[in-house]
């Protein structure tokens, strides 16, 4: 695995974990009404997408079980 892929995968993992913490820290109604919580979660999802797009094609080819285009 390329060092860059490893770093990007760590970014994906960190952002995913942070978004789960944010979403699970409040109930749905509060989350939907909180600009802070929703914007933070959107930002973290963007980080996941940006990191996924920058993974090497070799890594993506080695993991066809992941719907990379959907990320």
C-alpha cells in the first residue's frame, strides 16, 4: 500500500469516527435543528469524499467491493 493511500485511509477513518460521534451525541430532532451539528457532519463527509477520490487507482482496483464512485 502506498504511504499516501494509508494517510488518506486514516483521514477517512478519522472523519467517519468524528461524524458518528457528532450524530450519536444528540437526538435526531436536535441534530436537524442544529446548524453547528449538521454543518460539521457535512464537512466531515466532504473530507471522506475528498480522501476517497485521491486514493490510488491501484488501491481502488484491489478493493472492488467498495462503491468508490458513490463515495
